[in-house]
């Protein structure tokens, strides 16, 4: 095992070298090339001035050196051991302890590390919130779709998820902003950014001016959640559907009433019917886990809404809740399209194992179906999921340019695209290096996980 | 046999992770409280300083009183009635209106995140919008007469040769941290810019025309220029004055300054709450009123906020939600929004031609690969201008919110000769000119051919992300086809476009230039600028034009200079090195609660300093 690990770790170096070399070559060979021109872009400057500017940047960042020299210099800078260079660019000697330096981004005029330190937390926050949601929902639906193969849940969830997958993020984002962040419809969410200005001076955690409100909140949430969960678990299908449909009708009516201006009956009717339909559908499904989960969440929001309505004192949102409130739409945009792939993957893996001999044996010896599924089949179906999870690590840092542009969030996606557009050598190479490294580490981890999940896999 | 995982374990894990989360959140909370504490400490320190300086003033007054200054009180009274500087007259007029009230904020949006707002290091327009409120210069322009007026300078004189400018500074100007602004700060600003260790190559290039800046006593500065230059007063008077005591320490570590994100302090009406700690990840910029502002008229607005909203649709929605106070629309959108009763009922809208707005054009490259191209013939360029139906462009692409550009000079500036009019679309004249230049359809395929039988075909390079340019190019393709000219649109990425311009490797290109209040055409069209890296990428060479422009630039007498500019304009009109396309109008919506928003010759006065817009007390939305 250790031999294998060391071999894999050593193999990373040539791979990373290859990745960065290819990226650098493509960038240097692309029309426009790497040059200081984009820094001086089309300003009314006299040629001597322009020349002076260009010389200045060339001297600072060595942009006019031959491409191989530029690459080798970058390589020397990032490698923890290498040659040291004095102020005039002369080689001083070889050092084993010089440490690695990602260099300066010439577009920003700042160290790449600084930029990363600014952008990584934002992207990480977005992904840390959206990835668990994606995995949880996709696995829950995928497993059920496999056990219910060919029945309405399988077909319905498949169609819905693929439908969501096919909606372009750009469109969904604009629609979400237009409907749920606008005074013209429902102004529930902010349109852009990560926090309101007021939130920057708020305390971090939310707080209430009256203790009674906090108690009320706990009580209302507890009552609403236990009611919903109780109905979901104990109530019959008819009762559930009836109650949920009524709730949906009521909420739909409220939504229509919240629209600005006078609304026709049609809008109210359509909204109420749509919400009632969705709620009833949730209540109708006999998949207890999904049903209870969704109904519990509905109950949670219901409880919060009731508590907020009857609260007496003042409530300060706090930095934390404000941030979450700003992240709601971006996280929704990031996650809705990704369910389909994982759910389908889970479904096919579970399906294959459900028909395997060992599952039949387990059933034959009297193991209950639930245990067969979760104890035996699900564990064996994890392998393809582990393969996919290898992409998770680089994925956590890879931003989405579309979502970031839509919601004006300065994350890694924007940084990467802008870097490529302006041929920002250090920044592009550093981003490539980091994402390459994370991908390779992700593969390594998933290979190790194989060995843990499946005793047949061995690297001796 | 391993113990099965039970619900009890799950509860335990959930509890443990909840505990961990709580500890983490509590740590964050304490950290934020520390920050706030240090903020409060800074404010207290500031107040203590203020009190001390106030006490000093009182003491000195006291001593003067005891020393018998009472006797000269009648003559001292004259000094109290210090006349209001002309630069504050507009703000003063606003302050005397019946519904004037101080308070409220102005919230705007930037489409792009700021990299830095440190002066000199920043290069974008957005950063300079912010700095405009913080840094002050010696002079400002009057928005109506366009004459220079003293701001920090009380008065100024020009030597007879036009090379030396002497400014007398006011003695009551203070930076926002209470330190006085003196001649030493002006000299320091120039020296700081000229220090090669500071990353200000752009400014260094601008101020290269200045030979020296010297202080003469505490409140007088002398600027000496190397050569007579028409724009020298604006160079010297428009320099934003940096605080010596604040920026000087960075000379020891220029890297810290060059990489800084928010080192900004000045004598202007607004200031950063902390002049050192702004970072781009704050998600916007916030300026607060400078409590120590020296000016005779205090700015009405409490705070100025800029949010970053990159997405166009989101910006409009935010304006609809009344979370930002101004919105700049594009023609098509503007027309649609005007019909929106709800929006127009609570906003005021302005459509205006800004004096500094600039123009778009098609540049005809006269030399390609060291050989004269077919556009080297002025008749061909004139014919192309006749073919370019600019009125249709104005009507169809800009929906009337633009005007045909005649020359690089704005028709509202004195540089423009009203006798020169734009060429109208005329297919017949164009065809005749092309025939005279030797183009005819020789093989009967409907496309003009030159004497050698090569078809008249060219590529038009344009910036791919500009929607207006895309629509424009399609229209032009049709128009040129009418005369038998084949035009191939070539959408281009920005960095590639810069490369093409640098190598002058294109047939024709459509771009835009911005204008100044007095537009200089030397960089774009003087023949010396055809060298590598010059902006005369169309290779236009005219001896007459060169001579006239050189004379104009070196002439400091305004009337003579204007006559020369007009002469240059006539040459350009005859030669048509560019086909000047249109000047677009700025279309803006402003929230209705802002009063006294008005158009001036420079443009809308919303962002003028001294601030002249205000919100009446009854309509104020934000309070501190």
C-alpha cells in the first residue's frame, strides 16, 4: 500500500508539469499572446508613453522574454526547491529552502496568493452549501427510483430531474431574480452580493430583543414540525393529502395577495392550485423518508413564519442569517441542475445490485427488504459514487462563472475567466496548478476509498 | 461482531457536530466584536484629537483677546465675511432652496468589481468615481461656463510665456484626519507620482510635461512646464492632492503601496471610515461625510454607497426595488422603461449628450503590409462615408438617442466649426467617387473590381461582445452591398483586437474614442503617431493636418487655438480618415427623492463635487 501511495505521489509531478506546460503553450500561442498590451488597452496615450508603459510592465513581469524562459521562470518560482535570483534577475545559486511562490498577477498587480485568499472562501462557502444538498437529494431519489423501477416514482422523478437539468442556469437565474428578488413580484431575496451593508455592522448571530419571541419561535417551530412529521408518519394518505392541499391553497392565496397591485382571480386561482397540487403530491407519495423530510421542512418554515408574524419585539438578522439569505438563490441555481446525473448514477448502481445473487440470497434467508437495501445493496452500490466523488475536491474550489456573474459574487469562476481573457500568466498557471493538484489528490483519495469500500480491491 | 450503527449514535454525532458548529460560530462572533472595538477606539481617538485642537484654538483666541486684540475688532469683522469661492456657488444656491435638507444616502451600482481604490495604482473609471469625492485638486471647472475656478487654490497666475503657473492656496484646507493641507503636500504629490518605485506609469507619463513643482512658502506653489502646452492648466490644476503625512511612509516600502487595495485619504467632502482597510471583498464602497470638511458649504448627503452588481437584469431589478438610486439604460431598454408607469412615477429620467461622451467611428486602414490599401485614396474613403447611412444607424440602432458625429469635436464645443455638416447618405455620389477612383464591375457579378480585376472586398473588425456593434455591422453589410462592395464582419476578442491594432493588420475597424472638454486629436491622427504602438493605426498622413495640430497644441491663447482646431477639423472632413459614426446619448433614471438634479454643459450634476443634489427631509430614506 505504501509503495503504491509513494508511486502515485511521485507520478503527480510529471502530470502537473504536463498540465501546466500545455496550458502555458496554448496561452502563449493563442492570438494576442501573453503581453502587456491588455494592461495599456486603448487609452489615449502617446506612443512614447505607451512604450514606456509597456517597458515598465515588461521589466516588472518579464513579459517580453521568450516563452520558454517565461515558463521556466514560473516553474522555478513555484517549485519549493530551485534557483534563487537576485534583484537584477541574475542567478544567485541553488537553494533547497527557498519556498514556493505563486508570483504576482500582472492584471491585478497583487500576489496571486492574496487573490486566492480573497476568492477561495466565497467559492468554498457556496460549494460547501450546495454539494451536500445535491448528494443528499440525488442519493435519496436515486435509491428509491431503483427499488420502484418502472413505477410512477421512477418515471416521475426521472422526468422532473432531467427537466431541471435541461434548464439553462442563465435563464433560471434571471427568472429567479426577476420573480423572487423584485418589487414587481415577490421581493423575498436580495438581487446581488453576499451581504447587505447593514449586516456588516450587525452582530454575527441573530438575536431578539424580547426573550418571549425566541421562546415563541422554538415553540412554533416545534409544534409545526412535529405536526407535519406526525401527519406524515401516522396519518393516512387521504388525510395527509387533504391537509397538505388545504395548506397549499392557503399559502398560494397568500402569495397571490403578496403581489403588488390588484390581482385577478385567475392568478390567485392558478397559484393556489399549483401550490396545493405540489403539496398534495408530496403528501401522496408513499416514500416515507422523502415525504417526512419535505413535510418536516415545510413545517419548519411554517413555524418560523408564524413566529415571525406574532413576534412582539425587534429581531436583528445578524451577519450569519443575512449571509445565508443572500446565498439562497445562488445555491439553488448551483444545485438544481446537478441532481439528475447523480440520481441516475445511483439508480443504475443500486438496480444492478438489487438483482445480484447475494441480494436474492439475503432475501431468501429472510432478511427484511429494508435491511437488504441499506445493509447489503447500498454499500455495494457506493463504488460508482466514489468515482464521481473524486471530482468533488477540485469541484469545491471551482466556481461557476454563470452563477457568480448573475449574482455579482466575486468567486473563483470569475477570477479564472478574467485571468484567461487577459492572459494573466501567473494567475492562469496557478489556478491550473491548484485545480490539477486537487484533481489528482481527489483521484488518489477515491482510489484509497475503493480499497476501503471493497475488500477485493488491493494495491499490493 | 461489530456493533450496529444505531439511532443513538446518530444523535450523539449530531450533538457533537452541533457543539462544534456552535463553538465555531461563537469564535466568529467574538472576532467581529474585537473588530468593532478597535473601530470604536479609532473614533474616540479622533474625537480626542478634535477636542485638543479646539482647545488650542480657544486658548490662542483667549491670549489674543487678553493681548488687546479687542481694539482691532472692527477691522477683524471684515475678515469674517470671507467671500464665497465661485466653485461653491452652485452648492450654496442648492443649500438655500426651501426644501433643502441634509441627510440621506446616495446608493449607486458598479457593473464591475473594483480591484483597488488606492489613487495612482487604480486605473478604472469606477475607482476614479470614488476618488472624486475624496481627493481634491487645486482647481475645478465650472460645469456651465467650463472656466476654471479655484478650489484649494485661492488664486493663480500664468507667466507671459505660458510656462509657469503660480497658485496661492487657501490656508484653511484640512485633510479628513485633521492635518492641514499645505504647499508641501502639492509638491509631495508630484514627487510621489514621479518616483519610479511607485506603480503610476500612466500618471508619470501625463505629468512628464511638467519640469518642476516648487513650494514658495507654506501656501504658494509654482508649476514649471517644459514647453508651452494648451492643456497645462488642467494638468496642474486637476491633480488630486495626496496627503504627505499619510503617503510618505510608503516611499520606504513602495511594494506595500503598489499592492494596496484601499489607501485613500484626502481633503474632500467624503472619506473612507478607515483610510487603510478597504478591500474588494467588502462587496462595495462606502464613503461617509467628512466631519472636518473645510469647505464653506457642507455636503448634504450623509453617505455615498456603491454596490457591485455585475448582471444587467439584476441591476435593473435592484433599481426597481429602490435599492439603488440611479440606473443607466441602453436605448431599446430606455424606450421600454419609459412606458413603465410604475417606474417613471417614482424616478426622473434624463437623456443628454455628455460633452465628454465620445463618439464611435470606422477607421480605414490606409497601409497594410507596407503597401497602400484601397482606402489610401481619399475618394474611396469619402465614398464609404456617403454609403454609411448614419441617420439610419441613429434611428434604427440607437432609436434616435444619438446624433450623427461630424468630426472628433463635439458639436457643442468651440472646437467645432458649425459650417461643417455631416455627409448625407448618397448612393449616386458614392458610386461616382468610386468610379473616379477606378472601381467598376468588370466581370458582371455585381461586385466592384479594381483595375487589376480584384473584387472590392474587405473585412470589418469589431469587438465581439458589443451588441450595438454587432447590429451595426449587419446594417453596414447591406448598405455597402448596394454599391457593390463586399464587407465581411470579423468579430474579435479584445486581446486579439489589440494585437491587430498593434500590428496594423486589418482593413477596417469600428471603435470609439472618448472626448475631453477640449479634445486633442494628436494621438489618433498625427503622422508621427503611425509608429509602432501609436494610436494612429489607420496610417493617416497629412502634412497640413500635422502642422495645424502642432500649432494648436502649443498655443496657449484660446481664441487662436480654437481657430486652429477648426482648421484641423476642415482637413479631417475633407480627408475622412475615419468615417465618424455617432455620438450616443446618456440615458439615466434617477430616484425621485433626489432634488436639484439638473443637466449642465458637462453632463448630469448627480456626481458633482461640491455636491449639489439633496433629499428633502420628508423624503429621506436612510438614516444613520
